[in-house]
């Protein structure tokens, strides 16, 4: 059974986001609109590409460290934010069950269809634990998370990298505000590495990521009656050293004007003009620790894969204001 934390109108939200994102000089689209049925299938292919390491690296950490994570959290309730299919989360659930502490799983996601399927599968696989599905937006509804006993709140997949620094500060603050003293927060974060490896991961030789990026234009054509020609845009992956993130963009090959019927809106493009479709921030331990500390969280444990590509961080509430202020001062 699913609980809707708020009435979410996907069509209205899409329209508002597109009008705002494409209406200014610096055009952008939220990355969440990548994931229609075609986009989700393309992303699944991306995770299996040799160039794309994050999914494999995070899973490797979970396979090796899930029992240690379970022991250190001693969680009775696992809450997963942005749960999707909860594929990797099964490793945590199995470890918590082996530890004997698991009583409840709460899956939180914006997509009710995926959430319904995932929670039904988890309930069957991990019976007799209680399984709850919450439909909501993690940028707006974290204050509605249920206050069950001894929770571990998990945010995996380096989705945190899709938020800019201000967005991360709001997110971490909302997480901390929702936590009791015995709760823990498990965060997946991609780490800074060579620019060549980052470019390869986001601009693979087979062109799967390019197709994934262009597919967002097909989503707008279908949902809003837009007239984008995806073939008229090139996929671009660019490292932004100042912000420590990789950007995905779509670059117009020619002068063109796109009409969006549902918005009664014309969007002109000059040759070479770009739409930013995603940011994916990369982190260091010190930088991530400072951001968490600014929100009142302290890194209790830190695990990486063998190559040091990816990290899982277990954070706990920190009640030491002096330490937090020092951490903020040291943030890059």
C-alpha cells in the first residue's frame, strides 16, 4: 500500500520546470525528466558500460561492507530515499535481517508505479517485515518521513551529485531535522578522479549516454507537444572544475526555433547554444564531511571500493557546534 505525502501533478510540474528552464538565457532542464520508459532502459544500459563505474563501485562496497554497515547502524527501520527498484538496497536489507534487527522498510520515491512494484517485491522477498511505500519529492517532502524507531536513512547511487551546493545544504539540513539521536544516514557519493575518466563515463564510445541525453527532448515532444528534433542537438559532457561537477549538455547544431504547444512557447536557439540537462558533482572526504557538518551531521564511517572511485558514508547527528563551525570554515 502506498501513501502519498502530497498531491503531485507530474504534468503541471513538468510544464513549470520547462517554462522556467528554457525561458531564460542560460537554458536548463531538470535531470529527473530523463527517466521515462526509454530513458530508464538506456540508463540501465549505461550502468553496464565499461566506462561507467559508479554503479559497479557502489555495489562492490555494499557486497563487502553491508554486514558492517548493519552492525554499526543497528537499524530497526531502513528508509530509502529515491528508492526506484531498490535493487542494491536488497544487500542492506539482507544484512540487517542477518543481524536480527530489521523490522521495517520504507521506500520513498516520486514514481508511484515503480514504487508499487518495488515494495510488493520487497514484501514478498523479506516477509514478515513491514514494507511501506511513500510517494513524494525528496526536495520538498523529507519533513514528512515517518519517525519510526532507530532508522537508517539511505540515499544511494550518488544522486546527491545532481544537486548544486545550495540544494545539497537544504537536503542535508532536512535529513538532519528528521533524525533522532539514534538514527543514521547512509550516503552514496562519487569521488573526484581524472577528468579523462569522468568524460569517458559520461560520453561513452558506444553513444548510449548521448542517446540517453537526447531522449529528454523526446519526452518534451510527447508530453508537451514540443517540436524538438533530437538529431539537431549534440551531446556534450564537460568538467566544471570550479564546481567540481561534470555537466551534460545538449548543443544546438544550427539556428532553430522550437515550439512547445502546451506552453504556447517558442524557444529560439543559436548555433552552438546549449541546454544543461544534468550536473553530477564529485566529492572528496574532507569536502563532503564539511557539507555534512554544516547541517549538523558527522561522518562516523567511510568506505570506498578498491579503486577509490566511490564512497559510502555513514553519518550520525552531531551535537557539537564548535566542531561544526570549524568544519564549515574548512569547506572548499
